[in-house]
């Protein structure tokens, strides 16, 4: 059998590539928009859409400490919406929620409840909160000012459980 043919040596007749002129910088590909900018724009759009949905949503009384905290974070800087939220409370609403999980929220509720729903309704709500098993812990977490708000609600109450 015949030996394999060898490739011919490279031709030295080819001219080398011309050097790039020193005054012309190399061309760069256009920079794509950064992912960070893109994701922050999407995040801002998502936040705006969520706020719009919350604004359109019918306000309901909370059924858990998580729902109560979410409403507090959503409405605490908007007094009209916070008042509308408090008006959804029934006497048993806060009794069912472990308020020791969110004492800051409870403090705001007691400081604004009387103005939002009136003395008799706020006293009924407070009377039921006091009967809750977790109220002793919640009370221990309240400031003297917050306890003063409870006393103000109790002063306007006819209920012996609250006034005592």
C-alpha cells in the first residue's frame, strides 16, 4: 500500500494581514441593557400592580395575625383606608387572632379604634380581646401609653369586663 500523502508546507507567498491603524480603536459590540435595570423595572411594575389590586380589593376583617400585619403594613400611612379597615372589625375579630405576634399592630389599633368605630363598638371589640388566651402576653408587650388607650376605651364602655 502507498504511504499517505503529506500536506504541502504552508505557502510563504501570502502577505501578512495589514495592521490596524493606531488611531482607530477596536469596535465593541453594543452593550445590552443590564439585567439589574431590567429586573428593577419589572419589580417596580409588579409592585405598582399589586398596590392597584390592593386598592381595588374589598377590605375585609383579618382572620389571622398574618392578615392583620399585612393590612397594617398596607394601610398604616393612609388614615382613611386604615379607618375603613377598622370598621370591618366585629366584636370577635381580634379575639380569634394571637395579638402577641404583632403588638405594634395592636398598639395602633387601640390608639385609633375608638375614633374609627365609636365608643360602644370599640369597647365590645376590646372586651373580647381581653378574654383571649393570649391577651396576658399581649398586655405585657404594651407600653404605658398603649395601656392608657385601653383605659380610655374602657372609660367609655358599659361592659363591666372592660371597665374592670
